[in-house]
C-alpha cells in the first residue's frame, strides 16, 4: 500500500456569528468536548512514552506471548 499525500490551502476563514443562537447554545459543550479529547490524547501520549522508556530501562517487562493471547481473546 502506498502512502497518500495532499497539500491544502485555506482560502477563506469564517468565524461563527456571536448572534447565532444555535452556536451560542453549543459553544460550551463543544469547547468541553474538544478539551476532553485533547486531555485524553495527552494522557495517552504520556502513558505510551512512559511505558516505552520504562521498557528500555528494563524496569518493565512485557510477556509478549501473554499479551498476544489477551489481545486475541478480545477480538
């Protein structure tokens, strides 16, 4: 499978109108949802990096066979 690439250019940007009632109702929910997603991404990156570092330092050892068995049982 080959890699797909694209180049994009923003031609115009439209800010939501402050007087848009629908946007005003959902603004706080959207902001909280995006913040929650960002927090989850940061936590995932932190845990992944920590796990990788601890494995390299020999402080954590993963039984690959058991991990594969656990992963297979979830499918």
